[in-house]
C-alpha cells in the first residue's frame, strides 16, 4: 500500500504547485529509490518511446502495473467493496477505508458515491442514524458517524455508572 500512498502524496504536492505532466513525472522519478529507481532506469527509454508526450496518468499506470499488477489491483477493489467497520472505531474504519479507496473503481470516486459506500460499511448501530440524514459529502458522513459513536460511548459510560444517558 506504501506505493499507492506515495503516489497520492505526490499528487497533493502537484496540486499545490500546479505542475504539468512533464514536471510531475520528472519529480516522481527523481524521488524513486532502490528497486523502483532500477525499474525506471531500465524502463525509461521504452516508456518514453511508447509515450513521447507522456502524461501523469500513463506514468502512474506503468508504475502501478509494475508494482500492483492488474490482478492485485482487482483484488484490492474487491477488498474495498467488502470493507466494513466491524469492531473498529469510526476513525479506524475511516483510515482503512481511505487506504483502500485508492483502488476503488473510477465511478466510486464521486463524492456522493463515496459517502454512500462509507455509510454501507458502518456498523448497524451507527449507519441507521447516519443514513437517515442523507449527507451529501463523505466528510459530513464521517464527522456525523464519529459524533454518534462518541455519544453512544458516553451513554454506555453513563449507564455503567448508573446515570441517565444523554438524549440524541
């Protein structure tokens, strides 16, 4: 997962710096080390011959194909689609969701679709309350799920202490 995170981190930098595709590839390949650097040195000539005006998308596809072949990416897509909160906290589920999200199919990356997918993976005790509100953004769904989880935790503590739980 490290390589996918590395690409995502680079893309955040590129967005701030407003880099063009050539600059993105140059910056990314400058940072390659070890096996990845060896891969680029052995592949660079062929890659540039195949893509004389290479785009960042073409570079990342070649890079991922080398380190995450199609069958592994498809496996990661399946893992993403079956991901659920289980016994994890909302924060732990969110972290796992975001790690797997990189491998989601393109149509899953739309904001509303992402929010609905996150909702579907929440525990029933949380999803029921969150789904009713139909929040339009992933951030709002996550924020609400965390607030409900905190309230549930406080209510549980209050009951344990023999106090009256807070109302929703």
